[in-house]
């Protein structure tokens, strides 16, 4: 694979030359560590010349750009067959055995429907049921076909369920046996809610535009947080965040770096996905009998991690805290700037069908307490009043999520909410940071870093 891209792809050949690597040096799995680590910038910075086998490409897929700049990925004829087969394999791991299959991923240039539709057709009749279609179209089709499997994203399936119920369809009467979810993290609360609503199994799959479907939980693993990944097609490495290639030990969380062994149209070699996972011990085998290696389900993205008053906030702890309080479906966590631009404020926006007095305040207190249990750093900064308390804003159903795409759950709006933008105080221009070290309740130490604006706010 390395030789192929070296011979046919000037961009990758130049990259190897910059790192002093020759294809002849890559002969064992250990030799992989000689190769440079890449990421999405390799694809977005070279959109016109990153393709290795341009003449064999049959289509191009576009990402939504929800996690950054939109990428355009080629699919060659051979890759099309492999991507469909891999999607079918992960569906079999999930427990999908028969159809009809109802595919509600968005059609068009997006990868999810392309992979799922072609993979589903290898297993059973697969209905093209684009999420962009009106619910008035879905209702008679659901009644006619009574699909055994529904494929969707977590954000869409709850919208879908609510809309069909409003039109008189009871989800549990459809005869659905499996809901296959992908594209976004699946929380425990949402899984249980959907299982009760549809009276079926709810299973999680991991994939991406670069890889296609690559990992899935089997019924044995559904409550463990683990998945099988297609180790014969894709190599997994887990690197410590920000370490530039330092490997994590089994069970240690880090960034997932992948090598797609079937990707000949574009080099996906030591490609940092930014997804946070951990690997299980290679010797561990699942009770289901599959010999596929094990990794955790995605715990969040490293590029969604942010700091609040110097405390690191990881997506994983946010999802866990919200799930503990019955919120892991339609939410958005935003960093805004208040108090004349002097103070950061963490705002959680939640869709809720009914707004009762005190709901927002009570929910904010409960979620803040959960966050403090998950993080000694957050416990310290909240407990010592170094940051503003979490604020919850209740939104009407449908206000946050639009059917046209993914819900961007972690946003930084400080540039848009800072009234002092363009006239920053002199101390802020210097970029000086203040570090405060303190004792946290469990005896460990937490180093807390404050920006000049935060220092000025606290001193005031």
C-alpha cells in the first residue's frame, strides 16, 4: 500500500521524502511507526491532487463539515465493493439477519447513506428512505413494509419517532427488531428510551467517510462500551493526545489513528481521526465467539475538548453527566462571553417538550454536580467559585436540531458574544497566563490556568 501511493501520488511521495522514509523500509507492522502521521488537513489542503487512482474513481463523497472543513473523498470501483461488504459485515456483527431494512440516512453526496444502502442490499431488501423526505411520505411506506431494521443517526431517530407518533403510528407496533445507529455518540439514556419506545434492540456502529463502516458492538458487548473492529481491513493505533505518536497502553484513552488497507484511491495511512477511544488487551476475546479485535466505542473527539477556567472538559464526561440526568439527545454546550466580555460562561441548551418553572435551574445544578463527580479539575474550579455556575437554557422541541444535518453539540461562541472584540484591553494582547495550583478533594493536585480576561473578572 505504501509503495502504491509512493509511486502514484506526488503529495504522499513528498510527505514521505520530508520524513526520510522509503517504501522499502516498511515490511512489518512495527515499521508503521516510521511513517508520518496525517490528518484531515492532508485531504482538505490538497483537494485537487490528493487522489492516487483518479482514473478508477466511480464517485466522490462529501463530508458535512460538522467537525471542521468539508472533505471530498473518492471511491474507486474496488473500494465501492469493499465498503459495501464492510458495512454488511458490521451489520452482521450488530445482529442484523433479515430485512426489510429502512435506511433513513441523508442521500446525496454524503457517505452514510452510500455505505449503508449498498451494504444493506448485500443482506436484504433495503428501502431508500432519505431523512429529508417529509414524514407524510414515511408513514404509508412504514405501514406497507413494516421494516425489521431501521438505520439512522441518534439525532434523527428521536425526531422521526416523535413525528410518526403525531401521525398516529405507534413505534412498538411496527415490528422493528433492530435500530442501527451511527454518525454520533449514543448515550445510555437514549439507547434505553429508544429500546422502550420501539420494543427492540438498539445497537451502535462506528464509521467515517475515510473508512466506511469499521466497528460495531455485538449483542454481547451492548452494555460494555466495547466494539469489534474490522482488524483485517483497518489497523488501529491509539496515541496519547498531543504526543505526536506516543502509543497508549491497552485501556488508556487517546486519539484513534487508522490505516485503511483497502484504500488505493487516497492514502489513509496513519490517519488521525481525532476520535477518542481505547484498545482492549489483544488477548481478550468476546464471548460471542468472533475473533475480531476489541476497542471502546468512541468517547468523544479530541478537537471537541475545551477548557473552562483552566479545567479540561472532555466530551466523554459531558455525555456521561447528561445521561445521568436524562439528557443525551438534543443538546448543545456553548462557551459564551458575558460580563462585558470579562467572563466565560458555560451554557447548556436543551430541547424540552414542556418548560416548568425551576426546571432550568434545577437541571443546571444536577448536571454541574455530575460534572464535578467526573472531574477533579471541574470540582475545584466550580467549588472555589473560579468560574460561573453552569447555566441551562430550555429550548422548544425542534429549535436546536434541523433534519438537514448533524447537530453540532460543542460550540465556542466567545468571538460572537464578546462586546470588546476589536478593542481588547492591553493585558489581553500580551497573552499572559496565570496558573493557580490548589488541592482538590481527593488529594490530587489540579493546575488551573486563567486567561487575562478571566483574571480581571475574578479580581473585580
